[in-house]
C-alpha cells in the first residue's frame, strides 16, 4: 500500500511539473538578408526545437543550421560554409532567455500578451545578449503561440565576406521566430 501511494504521489508531482513546460519540435525560424540588389538570401527552418516554462518564464530555441532551406542552392552552400555559419563545426544555434514580466501572462485562460524577453543568442562560437519583444497567444486548449522578430549584426557573430560588402546580403538580417508550444 505504501509503495502504491508513493508511486501515485510521484506520478502526480511529475504530471504537475511537466504541465508547466510547453514544447515543440516544429517551430519556424526565418532568415531574411535580402537587399535591393538580391531578393534570394531568404531561408526557413521548420524543424526548430522550442520550450517554454510557464511557471518561471524560461524560454529557449535550438535550430540545426543545415535545416535552413534557401531557394538558391549556391546561397545555401555559402550559408553553411566556413565564412558564414560553418555548420560542420557549429551545427546549431541557440537562444536561451526569460520572459521579463511573467505576471502579465495568464496561461490558464485564452488571450494575447506582448512581453519583453531577455536572453542570449549563440551563433557559431559567439554568444551575445538579445533583448526582444514577443507576442504570446494562449489558446483555448492550453497551447501557446509565440512570435518575435529581431535583427542581428552578422559582424557581431564573425560573419563577413564579399557578398555582404557588395550589398548582396544584408549586414543586419531580420530573424523571425514562430512556434506553437503544447
């Protein structure tokens, strides 16, 4: 009887712990480095892993670099090459952060909330602080849609090259993240 009670208690506690974490393996990160000279440096990665802890506000994403899909194969090769993402040596990029004012979000009822998110973005071998605004939409089934957009400076992550200098690649591409976390 004591053993059954202990197991039931552990199941109850673990269910409560898991219920506070929302996850996905199909978030989308879009990379847009288009310029007036070239509309092709755009890519999407639809296999990004994400997690949100509704109790403490921690949020994180991890994207496999080689999963970014460009319409132009040559741009794809450059993106994964040594001067750019060097995806063989640095196969993922990550964001780890926290919602600044979690008390503004009511995860127990549907609604849309705009929140500040502060954290660190790691690209290649460089980690930089990243502060952005995100929109969280709590859905009736308990899922949370999260979206944000921000720009990064490629030079801050040791990414340079002739296409950037020639104006074919934006030196500050726009990054958009969207996810439904369940």
